[in-house]
């Protein structure tokens, strides 16, 4: 019976710690949900320390609505501050308070969406980390992952990648591995 109580205590302590990781804004824990994945610009990993700075990435998705949609809701969470633009109209801007970044913003598009092509643009600004975003909707075919594009200048676009991917520095390919 003592072993059972010890096991229960260990499992409870682990669960409390995991919940802390998920909820604490100081811990960058990006969990995918609702079929959507956290995406980012395909930055090369930097081997050198860099000064404190703000980095901005833009994420673009073009899709076709099959039918007219009223009161469409888009759920967005960004590392750190974001602005959502739907068909050229800004529908949401978040605060720049870092401790708020883990909030999932439930954005109601303030106009009816007609059947046909649409463009969604999410601009993310992050302090001292790489910008990343996750977005999904029940009423619209919007879910971050394949098909999204990313840019750091708003002019040249490339496929967005999963936030869990790390692009190794070019120099690492020139050196033999330790083993």
C-alpha cells in the first residue's frame, strides 16, 4: 500500500509540473491542437548570441470558402504579439504584453464571408525569440500547417515550416560529426 501511495504522489507531482509548463508564459511550450500545427519562418539556427531584439514574421494562407459563412470564428495563438488581416481588413490586434501570449484569441470575423477565394495574413512580432503562430477554425478551412507561407519582409515568401523543425547552420554540414 505504501508503494501505491508513493506512485500516486509521483504521478500527481508530474501532472502538476506538466500543467505548470503548459500554462506558464515563461516556458515556451507549443502544443498543437485541433489538427493545426505551430508554424514559423524557416530560420537557420544561430550559433552566436545576439542582442535583445524584436523579430517579425508574416504568415499567409489563401483558401476557398465553399459556401457563404456568417460569424466565422478563427482561433489564433501567437508567440508573442499578432495582427490578423482577413481579405485586407484588420480583424484583430493583440496586446504586446508577454504574459498574455498563451491566450488563444477567439476572433469573430466582423463581416460575412462569401463563397470563393480569400486571403488570411497573420503578422507576428516576438521579443527575443522566433515568431510562431497556430490558427484554426471550425467554420472555415483554416488550419496552420502545409499550404501556409511565411515571410520576413512581406515580399519574398516561402513555405512555412513546423515550429518543431530546426534548420541546422550551414557550417554544421561542413564539419564531421563527433562520433
